[in-house]
């Protein structure tokens, strides 16, 4: 089975190439069917590999095996975390292609294969990044993913907003990539290796960490945390989500952000975790501080939004902060909990974006105030939206609740307070939207769309939807069912725990405290939403939030400055001997 690992990357690449070559001559239904079939075949292959995965599963692409322990070949590692993430990526890509069936009004230049080909390229880059054991090839797959994501974000290139959002995405992610590449160069200069495991061994052989190792750590992690939208590298995400097509938002928040976190965890574990790297307390301090700040800022900004896609984007920033803080505990139990949290979050967040896409294409807008009460007829969509909000809150038995519970238990009281507060605020914002838009609760806003959040969006379908296609409702229902399954199937939780090194007696499981905290988060979120819809809508945003909102100025130069600050902060927090706690 190990020799099938290269097919996980090759299948979507070949499918994309075929669609590019023949897409202009293919009917649209054929091109989209081919895209779905290739993505589904890749998903089936990754699931089969996941069931057969082991920590020692390795494939060398093209037969370029190492000689004397040294090699230049491309190594793919079929362990549990890598194949599991590749399976999640592939399943979500299938869901996105099904959701976007005949979604756009007209393919560009009448090339019916363009959108599914880009999505398949995106899938290939994400799967390659999840599986590779080589640091330079991780960078290559990372950039393939970034270039395609840039094209998908600006897919509606005829709109000025789409171009601006795509440029913000492209500039910041490119700078992050340059930082990562510089860090790789430093590591190669020190070790003469590009394989992650071999780099770690060579660093350990050189003795304790020094300034070069610390600089390489900060630079490599910068690019990964930019992709993860961790504070203060997160500024591109809301701008990109506001303009990207809804199916693309499902991929950006559903899996691409999580891939950045996975990359940060894997690079630290394989490269820097030894005695020649960055000590765990120091790296953990950097992760916890940045994660905590990101969770708080993301939650506050999420609560202040009226543009529903921006609101969901900031909730992603907040949950990314929680995930990063959980990884900062540097324990197998907390890492397994974060992995379960990510699985549940991927389904819930993609489902919420899918429901938002229905609003956009039915009513040509995603402004919470403008849509007040207009979606009462979409009862099923409203129920799915509420379920997605409760999943964000960590309500049992959603997988988000189980992952949140396990991570809270590993982190102690302070982590529990942070996780409950952030989950409640983000879920409360989404529940507030559901109450106003789908159920018409609260006073009707007298003001029109705000200047920042805007209204009058253009539908992404051929025209405003008269009847919502079955596929656009079935996909979010399927994704939420997957989020529920993550928390309900004990065998899945145990398998995730084993993949991340948890002892059998410490396998992820529900506890009475975790159940109570999950219910408390959901109840607090519902209370915040109820208080918000009973107050005059004009009170949002609050004046005390203006300084924080000004930091999110929309100017690329400001965001570049914050990227540099973040790199320096990463290095400073990881310095040995910096007090923490």
C-alpha cells in the first residue's frame, strides 16, 4: 500500500491536466463530473491508506531511495497524521465540487474545466504538503497550494474587490513563503540535509541551539503561521473570505488554515524538538502566547461583524488561536485533542460557509442587517446554520466539543476559561445572525448596510436562486453529520489519540467536566446572541472596539509591517529563559 502514496498527489494533478487540455471542448456537465470523479477516487485512496497507515510507512517517488542515509528523492510519509489530513482534504474537496455543481454563471472564456481543474490542483498541493517528509518539498507543495488559492480567491477577476482581496492574499502569503525559504536555507547550510528527520538528527549532532537555529525556527514558522492565519499574520484571511467564491471559502477555512497549523506542529516535532533545536517550553510559550492573543482578537472582531463571510472568517482566526494554544502544551494528549477539534471544526465551518453561499445566491447579499427576516422561508438552511453555530460552541456530541474537552483537560483551568469564552463569543455571533436572518427576531434595523461591511453583493450563480438545489443543502448536512460522527464514534477518537502518541489509558474520551463545559459554552453563546438581538442594532460596532478595528485597515503595507512584527515576536518568545506564566 505504501507504493500507492504518490498516487494521492498524481491523481488530482493528472485530472487537472486533463481538464485544462480538454475543458474547452467538454460540455460543462462532463467537466464537472470528471472533477468530482477524480476527487472522489483520491478520497477513496487516502481513506484506504489511512486504514493501513503506520509510523514507518514511507514511499520514495520515482524510486530515488537514499544511499548511505543520504538522498535527494521526494519522500512521502504515510503515517496517521499525514494520511488522516490528506483524507480530510480529499473528502472536503469532493463536498466542495458537489456543492459548486453548475455554481458559477459562466466559466471564464467558456472553459468548463477551469474551476474543477483549479480545485484539483489545490487538492494535489494540500495532499502533497500533508504527506511529504522533506522540508523543501513541503515548501514546493505549499507554494503550489498558495498559487492556486490566489487564483481561486480572485476567480471573479472582473470585480475590483476580488482583485484587492486576492492581492492581499498573494502579497502576504508570498512574503511568508520567502521567510520559510530563508529558514530552509539556514537549516541546509547548517546540516546539508532537506529531509525533516535528517535535519533534526544533524541539529542534535551539532549540540545545543544557537542564534542560527532560533532564526531558522522563527523564519520557517512565519510562513506556516501566515497560512494558518495566526495572529499577527491573520490579516489576509477576512479580506480573502469577503471576496472569494463561497466554495473556495469552504476550502480556505475548512482545511487550508489547518494545514498551516499541521505544518507548524510537524516541522517542530521532526526538526526542532531534539536537543539541538528549540526546547519545548520555549516553543510552547511562543505557540500559547500567539494562540491566546489570536483567539481573543478573533473572537472580538467576529462579534463586531455584519458581513457574514467576514464574521465566519474572524471565527476561523479565533479557533486557529485555540488550536495553536493547544499545540503549545506540547503533550500528546492535547495534540490529539486539537486534531479532533480540527476535524469537527472543518465540517462545521465549511457547512456554515455553504449556508452563507445559499443566502448570497438567493438574496444577493450577506449583510446581517439587510437580510433581517428575509430568509424565514429557508427553514432547513436555518436549522443547519444553528447546528453549525452550536458545533462552534463545542456542544456535545459534536467533534468540536470532544476536541475542546480533551484540550481543556490537558491545559487546566486557564485554558478552560479561554476556550469557553472564545467558543461562546464566536458561536453567539453566528447564533445572532441565525436569529435575525432566518427567524426575524429582534427589532428590524433602520440603517442600511455599513460602509465597511457593505451590501449589494452579486450572486455567484447564474442569477438569484428561485429554488435551492438539493446539492447545496445536502452538502452542509453531510458536513455537519461528519462533525457529529467525530464526537460520537469512540474508535475514531482512540485512533486519533494513537496517531499522536497518546497512551491507551489517555485516549480522547468524554468526561463529565468536558460535557458540562461544552453545554456551558453553548448556553453562554445563546445568551449572548439573545442579548444582542434584544438591543438596538445601531449599538454595533461598539466604540471601544474602534482601535482594534483600525488595526485591520485593509492596507497591505500595514499588514506587511505586522508580519515583520510577528516574525520578531516568534523569535523573541522562543528565546531560552524568557519568563512565562
